[in-house]
């Protein structure tokens, strides 16, 4: 009988201890403060660059600054936009004129059958034909519209301040690259592509509370943390390049969150659900 009473007493004490521990844990759970900060979201953004630097392509102006400048009043295929060829034709015409024989016996070469007049006639016709090739043949039907700049001047990637090709650049290559840059700039102005910026962004919440406050009283403040961002990116750039930029920006954001005291575990969990936002 005595053994039964001792067993019952021991069982009761064990029950009381378990209940006491459970109550203690419950109180601790109720009084436990929520984390002071947490990561709400991670977003990779592609935004339109509103003020890109396009000087590396070239610049529009009302004054030509180089022999390689493009006259927008004329088509790209017009001789007026091929200074080298135009100068060659002018030199050829001048050479023909200098070598042209002059009949000293007659003044009307077209009405005379003498050999000297006929030879002078041939030279004159050749000179006129070459001179005609050196003149505008597009009727000034270029890209220039009303109230627009007339000239597109090359960047200093190809020419010096004097407008001449840099020592390492050949004239024909410069002309080719300037035309490519001009067409690229015109395409930009037409809205076929644009410049963008890529940036990673984290939304975080910060809790502030006093020691005696209840959880429902905690004021929560949302803050935005961003990576440094890279701007001046061509929107039609290759996909691998764009993805590499995004990767770099996300890595930058990770470092900033780490510096703010977020744990590696919290950061990794947040980066599992990266949102995208394209302008």
C-alpha cells in the first residue's frame, strides 16, 4: 500500500513539473519579440535611362566639323555624303580641263568638223559628265526634317579635334563606322531601341519597439535597399550580357544586405523568389 502511495506521489510531481515547464514555454512564446528586421522581397529592375550619354555615337549640329560629317539634307548614297569620291571626281574633271585642247581657229566647236574642234568637244563632254557625277543626285531628299539639325558629326573615337581621321584609322573605315553610328542614332530616335539601367532592389521591414510593448504595438517601417545599378545599356544587347549585369547587381545587393546585419540564411531564403520588373 505504501509503495502505491509513493508511486502516485511521484507521478503527481512529474505531472506538475511537466505542466510548469509547459506554462513557462507558453509565457516565453507569448512574450517573445519578433525579429527587428526582415527581407520582404527581392526585385531585379530594368528601367529606361532618361538621360543617356550618346556622344560616343556622334552628335547632331548645324555645322559640319569633319570631312566625315553626314549632311542630313542629302541621302547617305548621295555624292555629297562621300567627300573622298567627290574630291576625286573634282580632281579628274580639273585634270581633263587642264589637258583639254583648244582649237585656235574656231570658237564654235560643236558646229565645226575640224579635228581640233572635235577633240576639244570630246574633252569638254567628258569633263561635263565627270562634273555632273560630283553633283547632288538625290534632290536633297535626306533624313533632315523641319527644325532639325542638318549635320551629324563623328565621335572622337575616329577623328581628332581637327576633324581628320586619327592616325590609326583609314579614311574608308572611318566613313563606314560613322555611317553605322548615324544609322544607329537614327534608329534610337525612331524608338526602335533605347538605353536602360539595371538595378537590384530589396524591400525590408524594420521593427522598433520598447521592452514593455506588446507585439501588436510594434511600429513597422518599410525601407528600400538597392544595388549601385548600371546605366547606359542598349536595350537590344545580347541576352547573356544582360543576364551577367543582373547577376552582378544581385551580388552587390547581397553584399549590402549582409553589411546591414541580415544573416546568410535570411538572404538566401529571400533570393529564392526574385521578382522582375521591366520598364
